[in-house]
């Protein structure tokens, strides 16, 4: 069995590591589909964002995965607006349903608490999660959101740096200005990078709960039992700085093949054409 996990960056590598840790036998591919070194999906206008994602999707399909897990909130939202949604070539599992499930379950079990959705501007401003939660029966006044552009990039560069903490403190100030006492809120970590710094969220925000969709997106996914274990291959559309690899691989000491795949990634600019 061949399972692909993709993200625009390295946040979804957390999901790949969780999948490897479930054991079994098969091939695990991780695709970093960030389009250009100095220009990510967040800098594209909405229509171009969809078109470029469709090309990235087609590039991944060349590897013939049996399942694609979109380990990126932004791309999951974009995918649902694209012509590749429901593509018959491969079943797709995106993180939208996982986020709605974990956040909705919390709100139903804790009727006196509220939810603060945190993510990229695309994720939060799309209203996707908010609308789906409202459709599931959650009262609109219990859901709010704060976009944190730039934080994922800072986390990738150095997860525990001063710059990351300063951006999170600025986000905390934005949240307080918008909703008041954030301690009444659970934080919906609707960016796969954000779970890497869970301790900082707890220290800075002191939330009612941390809700990380990375933890439940794979609840029905695993490699079949068998001989040979799980091989891991990392493919990137763009070159990765050595400093970023060094900083991020320390997060995967418990899953050595994932750390090794990151360190020895395959730079594959021909994965897809941006234009």
C-alpha cells in the first residue's frame, strides 16, 4: 500500500510521523508542494491558488498513491473549491473533517466553552470551519477566529525561536482585543504547524483546551500488517535550507525514518509546473 501525505511546507510531516508510528507495511510518501521559494500559496490570488493546487495534485498522482492525506488546512480548503475534489484517481482525506470533528465534539461536550479558530488567513477567513460547525448545530456566537499569517513560516525556520514566541504574543493580543478573556476558549489549531509549539500555546493563551486535528485525522487510516515495515520518502518542489532541516528534524527523534527522509529529501522541481 502506498499512502501520500502532502502540505505546503513541513507542518503535515507531523501527520506523516503519526502514520509511520502506527506501524504496518507499505510506502509512505511526503510531498512538500510549496510552489516557489519566495512565493507560497498564501501570496496567490484565490483563483491562481486553486489552479496551482490542481497542478500539484496532478503531480502527486504520478506516484499512484492508494490514498492521499492533505495534511494542510489551507490546501484542504482550496481542494474543496477545486476541480480535483472527488477526483476518481485516488481517495483523498483532508484535514477539514478532522478539524470540524474534534472542535465540534469539544463544543458539544463543553456547552459553557467557546472556540477560537487559529490558522492562516486563507483558513480562517474562508469561513469553512465556522460554517460547517454551525451547520452541525453549534451556535454561531460560540465560534470565533484569529488569522495568524506568517507564524507557520517562522515555526518551520526555528520552532522554539524568539521570533515564534513574539508572533504568538502578538496573536494573543489580537485575540484579547477581539474576544476578551481567551481562557473561556478552546484553541482550534487549524494549521498543521501549530501543534509543534503546543507548550507555547498553553503558556501564552492559557486556553480551556488545545484542539489539534493532527491527532485524529488518521483515526481510520493505517498501513496493513505485513513484513518489511514502512519506507519513507520525502519529495519537495523547492530546495530546503540546511538550517530548516536541522531545526525541524529534532522534532522527529521518536520517528527516525521520518527524520532521515527529511534530511535526505529529494529535490524535485519537476513535480509540477507553477505556471
